C-alpha cells in the first residue's frame, strides 16, 4: 500500500461524520489527496475475508481522502460501507461507485476506480440498506454479548459478521445449555422491546486494549458505545440509536471449536426475519414433498422415518449384493478351473462387493489364473481390481493401461487396485474383450 501524504486536513477515524451520526445518508466533502495505486495480483480469494469488499480487478485504483466521510471504513468486525461519490461541480456525470473504504492509521481512505483532483467538492451517498443491516447485526452483537456476560463463563471471546444474508457468530469459552440459549434470547428481545437508548461517549481517559497497533490513541478518538445501563464497550463501528431498531435477535445453533470453546450463531433485525421466513417456506416445501404436516415436529418425524427407511434399504441392498457376489463367485471359479481369465462387472458394484467375490474365490486362485473385477458405467467413476498370480497381474495391468484411460492405482504382489476417474465410451467393453481374449 503506498504511503499517503504525511499531513492531512481530514477528520480522523473515530470522529468521522458516519461515526458522529450513523443515520446520516449524504455528505458534501472535499478531496484532500488522491494517489494512484496498482493492487497486487491475487490468486483467487481463498484468504479473503467474507467481510472484505470485492477484490480489486486488473488495472489501477485511486486512494482518495476527503475532509470527512459519511461512508464507514472497515473495522471493529464491521464490513466496509458501499456508496457513491459525485463531483458537485458536475452533478450530471455518472456517480462513482465505491465498494471499499479502508482505515490506514487514523485516516479514512476510499478505493476509487476513478481519480479526483484535490480540492474537488463531492457529494458522498451511502448504500443505507447495507449500512442498516450492518448496524442491526453489530448493535445486536453488543446487546447479545452484554446479556451473556452475566452468565458464568459465557463472555464473548470473538465474533464475526456474516456476509449479506448469512448468519453471524460469537465465540464463547463453553457451550451454553439449551435452556440458557432460550433465556438469553428472551432477555435480548425484552431489552429490544424496552427501547433502551444507545449513546456514544468519547472520554479523554477512555481505555481500550483492543485498539489496532497502527491507531494512535493520543491523536485519535476512543468511542464508548453504551446500551442503557446494560453495557459500555469501546467500538469504532456505526451503531443504532435505540434498541428497538435492532428489531429482534434469533439464536440459531452452536458448534464446538478449539477444544472446549463454542461458536454460537445468531442473526438480528431484517436479516433474521428474512432467514426465518425462508426457513418457514422451506419447511412447508419439505412437508409437502414428504406428504407430512407442515409443523416442525411433523416434518422432523417424516424426515427421520425416511432416513430410517433409507438405512434399512441400504442394509438390504448390501445383503443382496453379498448374495449376488456368492453366485458370481461360483461362475468365476468355473472360468478359472477351465484355464480362463475371469471377468466380473457390475455397474452398481462397490468395493465391498468386489472384495466379497475375491474372498469367495481366493482358494481357487491359488491354483492359477487371474480375475479382473470392475464397477461403474460410462461417464462415471469406477473401480478396477485385478487379483491372481503376480506375473500375470503385472502383465495384464500394462495391457489394461492401453485400453482404459484415466485409471490410477497400484498394488504389490497378487493384487492390483485402481480407480477410473471417468469411464469413456467403449472402455468397459474393451476391458472385457481384453480379459476374454
């Protein structure tokens, strides 16, 4: 990242317009600096955060500072805002879309696809729907953490905001009990109904152990977010002004992580409503497909019954395959005794089936010959197992590679086993002819 000009007339992060008034939607501001930047090339997005703005495409970006900002730079677990900037002197021009605003030390930097000259007056406009969603999730997390802090060993040790439409999580030292989760959810939504005031204090003596290393506390602003008399915590993010604006908080499920730690998933506000509505529609659709009632317990019962039936069907199928393997083995024994190479093919056969046939004919194989067993069908994967005299197996494997492409495997002595990535047209028939030739 290139160095910005050493001096700046811009407001510091912590005292931006978006932080002084998180409900502000537009702001007239002035460009104080603009630097060309060529983003480094990336190999995909494996290491990118869900909360990051879109990875820069090929070409150049321009790092622009303004005297102030209505768009929030990514930080405190809250993603970057999205919005537009439009030169006031040319209101008829197409607004410049900006999807990444980042903090550099105390400075708020826009990643713009177009340059703007210092001194240019612009109108900044925010994608407020996205901001509102972020505030509902972030303020909801503060409230949820404050409620859980009153429980033994349920203080929050980390959190993450899900991408748009996804669920969030809070990391905890232990797994909360089901009845605790129910009570915590009820207490959160009671605080939401009580419409507690949410305020921001910036005391000079504020302390925080969570400030980024590159944030100069002496020149910056430490913000304390207060939710009624329930909570007071330092945070740089934008927050709602009253708990009723959170709407609601839904606790979802938990997942064990890092030993005894637990990750609890939640959603808040409009996002929670959309997720709940989607879940209800899915439940009704599943219930209709299974010809059960639409209630959660009825659908769960129908799914469990279907799962039990599937398990029983698979058990019966496995038993039938073993019976078929025994009959197939009798035919193989006859072929081997007549001095032939034996061919066994079953499109739906699995490795258990193949091994069962091999087990049944192992004594006959001691007298000589080889058996070639294959499974799968055209355009699908499959197995090939070759068992018999060591030299005969090795010779056949070399011949087989000439008729079956995409096969990988190996083995020692009297058994070779391989996997066909995808059977091509005519390969199964060609392998059969090779065995019977």
